[in-house]
C-alpha cells in the first residue's frame, strides 16, 4: 500500500506565498510522475503542476511564473512553492504520484490540503 501525506497550506493574503509538501511512503521501488492538482468547491479537479523523475515540469497556464514544483527522488517527496497567490488559487490541493510497486505502476492521491487566499 502507498500513502501520500500532504502538509503545508493554510490561509494567506493575496500576494503572499505558501508551500505545500507531499511525502510518499510504502513499498515503492521508484516513482514516475508526481504532481499537484486542485479542486475548488463546485469545480472539477484540475492540474496545477507535474514533475517527472528526471525533473521535467509541466504547469497549468494559470500558475506559470508564480508556482514552482520540485521533488526529491531519494525521499519520495514533492513540493509546490506558491508565490503571488490570488484569491482564485483558493482550493483543496491534492498530491498525485505514480509509484512502481514491484512490477506494476499505480496511481495514488493524497487526502488534500486546503489553501485559502483572501482578497
């Protein structure tokens, strides 16, 4: 079994910064893509950013230039540094990972952490 545990998040004023982190644990051989998605009330879950094990990144247009994703392959962690936050960034942020368990790959999600940006 694989667990993804997020930390960080919270309440911040517009223009401020927050950092969310995620740690994967379990019988993991390696992890392919890791990333962050977010979901606001009444909306679908949407991509924020992803990063491959080789360090290639992909960002939603709405966060480019403001958010930075990074990972530590040795620790199986992924972080999202969020700067210049806007009220529209308010959402629950979910960690996502594709770990290799034995000879199989799986898709796992964390429980999410709330990010609230006040105007």
